[in-house]
C-alpha cells in the first residue's frame, strides 16, 4: 500500500488543505492558552496541574452563569477570571500545598481528586448536556479565497489569536518589568534562595496558581466559542493537547508553550484530515502519541531550560 | 524446633488466601445471584488494582492507564471467545502476553524520564482508549460494546445448589488468588527489592547492581499483564464490554481503589477491588451519577490528609498500638 493511497482525496485542493491548516492554527491558539496556564502553575509550584482543564471548564461555566444575570460578556469574563484567580489561589494554599510532603504521590492524588470533583460538580450544577457555546465576539466569516470550500477565517479564530498575543505580551511585560514578575521568576528558578532574599515563595506559589486558573478561564471561554459547545467535558481533549504543547515547549517556557500550541494545533488538524484512516475520532490518540515521542526523544522539550529528572 | 517454625511460616503465608477461599465459597453458595455478580467484579478489579500497585506502590511511578490495560484484556477475551469460539481459560495467556508487551511499550519513556511526566502520557492513553475501540467497530462492536455469551455451565461434580454466577465467581476467585500469591512472591523477591530501590534513589540502585531504568519499564510491563488479566476476569464477570467502561473516569476510579486500599500493600489491592465495586453501590442510595464522582474526588483529597497509606495503613497503625512493632508504611512511602 503506497502512502498516496492513504491520503484523503478531498484534501488535495489548495482550499481544502489551506482551510485545514487555518483551523489548526486557530485551535493551536487555544492549546497555547491552556498550555500557558499549565506552565504558569508549574513554574510557581513545580506541579503538573492535571486539573487545569477542569478549572478552565468551571471558569467557562462561571461566565455562562454570570451572563445569566444580564451583564455583558466582558464584565462576565472579568468577573469569572477574578473568581477563578481567588479560587485557584485558595485551592493551592489550603489543599494542594499542605499535601505536598505527606508522601511522594499525595499532591498528585489531591490534584486528581480535584479533577474528579470539579468535573462532577459542573455536571451536577449545569447538567451533562451541552448548554450552547459562549460568544465573545459577534460571529463573522471573512472569505480569503473563494471556491469550494471557501478559504475563510472566522471572528472566533481571530479573537483567540488576539487574546493569545495580548496575554503573552502582558505576561512578558509583567514577568520582566515588575517586581512581582521578578519575584515569580526567582521562585521558579530557586525557591530556597529566593526566600533568603526576602521573597515570600508561599505567596508567589498561590499567586501563580491563581493566575493560571484565570488564564485557564480565558482558554475555556474561547474554546467554548470556537467549538460552539459548553458542557462538563469541554476541556478533556484540549487538556491533552495543551500537555503535548507544553511538553514540546519544555514546560517552563511561555514562548515554548505558544510554539508547542501552534505545532499541536496544526498536527491535530492536518493528520486526521489528510489520513482517512485516522479520522477525527482519534484526535486524542494524536496528542497521546506526540507526548510519547517527545518524552522518548527530547524529554526537556524544545525550549525547556530546567532539566527533567533523568532516569 | 526449626521444622515447626517453618511450618508456622507456611501457615501464616497461606492463611489469608485460605480465609479468602472459605469466604468466597460461603458467598457463592449463600448470596443471591445479583450480589455474587458484584463480588465477581470486585475480585476482577482487585487483580487490576494489584497490577497498578506494582507500578505505583513498588516502582514509585504514578500511572493512570490501568483502565486501558484492563480494557485490552477484556476486549481480547470477548473477541476470542465470541468471534473465534475460544473457551475462557485459553484467552488468559494471550491476554497476559499482550498486556505485558503493551505495558512494556507504555513504560519505554521511563527509560529517559522520571516523575510525573510519565503520568501525563498515561493520562493520554486513558483518554485515547475509548476512541481507539470505537474506531474499529467491526472488530470491537464500536460504541455499543460487545456481549459475551459464555457457555460454561456449572460442572457436574459441583453441588447442585451452586448457581451459574456462583460458579463463575469461584473461577474468578481461584485465578485472583493465584495472581495475588504470584505477585506477592514477586514483590517480596529480589525483583521487588530492585523495584523499591529505584523508588528511593537511583544511585543506590546502581550501586547494588540494579538498572533503574530497566526496573521501571519492567514494573510497567508487569502492571500491564496483571491489568489485562484482571480485565479478562472482569469480562467474564460482567459478560459485556464497552469503550466507556475503560476510559479516563474508570481509570480514576481504579486509582481511587488503590489509594483507598493502600499503596504498596498486596492486601490493599484486595480492599481496593471491593471499594471500586461496592462504594458506588452504597453511595447510590444517597446519590448517583455525577454527584457520586464528587464523593470519590473528595475521598481522594481527604484520604491524602487522613491516611495517605490507605485503609491497610490504618489497620497497621491500630496493630502498632498494641504490639509496639511499627511497620511504618508512611516512613517507607515518604522516601
């Protein structure tokens, strides 16, 4: 069987392939956003936050809930982000951190417990069926090259990228130009030494976790908008792609998370569309195999500075 | 004197299994069929958790894909039995070998990395298993799952009062006891020592001639084999397999069973198996569906503060009060 025979014949036109890449880039922005949330929490506390996706889903539901009282989307998002920030910081301070030294697996188990609890709580409060995607910007479609199918971008895609770029710019400014950012970088590079020069590592860890939950909320809302869905399993696949993106990027680099997100977005859109036998159903498998290959070939990722503990 | 001591040792090591066997026989003959079916599932889950215990409790790597190993074994058994006319027992070696190889492959990144990164990959595998099963409907029955109608009547030499589910339960218990005894021997042998030394310190491991990377991959392979065997037993117990019963949330439930029973203790896996089956049954009186998952999530969180070593460690602590012989599980796992 030659490789040509495996390729989906519908994908060979310029428009069809181009659209797949555009869809991939748009999804990549979302993966990058959640990967940045993972990186933010990881750098602050050294924890892989398996519950990050659930925090994001909860954040999106909070927006949905606040919208119900009649306020605008911008206020609703700011409110949900503030709630997520406080919630994330409180959970880190009261549940995750006290568990860290109880045994080698206890913080991980606590995080898995949070994953399970938050996921189920969403389902209890808002039900298990789709309540409809959130709209941050009015729906618009711009056709770039007409044909069948049209090569187009949507306002949802553009808003995801704008959000990502603004967030990265703000984070870079905050991390490199403010005292708080300096303290955060100090804690992430060496917790003990930063304590010695008067930085409260405990406060930074809680802040980092809160910030990551707030960033996750942005990701959750934009995922809901772009995929036009909001249910309690909104972020499960996205989390997997964000993990793959963060692994490619090296888990402690924001720029790496963006590059990893774009790579995963394009891989995740192109492979199932080009190869018929993969199909869209297997998209988590694509992410899983990417993580496998990265861990096997380059465990520190492309941009990771901190070294992964070698076996 | 020496003879009697050896005899005592033998009795002490066989006694728990004999006790389990006696209880199982009593249950098989006295309890109603629907309840026996639950005991069968509990025994199967105990084996699945036993496999997870090897990789988590002994080699110190947190794995979330035990559900995928179990699913592989369960689907293999059902496909071989239904589509190829195999009887149940010959499917077990196939299941074990495939599970071992799969576990080996999953463990390969452990050659290069350590810690929670590997957990990330196992999470991916747990999420990916149901879509993979659905992808090949002609083989697996797709989203609807597959039903196993097994022709294995109660043999004539058994008392007539033994029901069909009772017989299946006894079969599962026999295999579970064999696997528990075998695993107990493995983890108390040099192999077990090799796994545990890699958990504490790689340099120490190397200095006593243990290749830590190889030990970690081996632990995954063993957990894969036990997980697949447990899955085969589970298929026999339930008579049906479906993709969603081996996804991420079953994986988290299996992990809950392990934690609740006791990480690193063989007896803990048995308790975990009971917990995985009977806990949802008991909580169903109060709450069901998603609300039950809230309960399990909270159990996980609270346990880490109350008893990170699980129920077995509480029993050990109580005994320690009386004998002053502390078998500090906490101190061993904290390392």
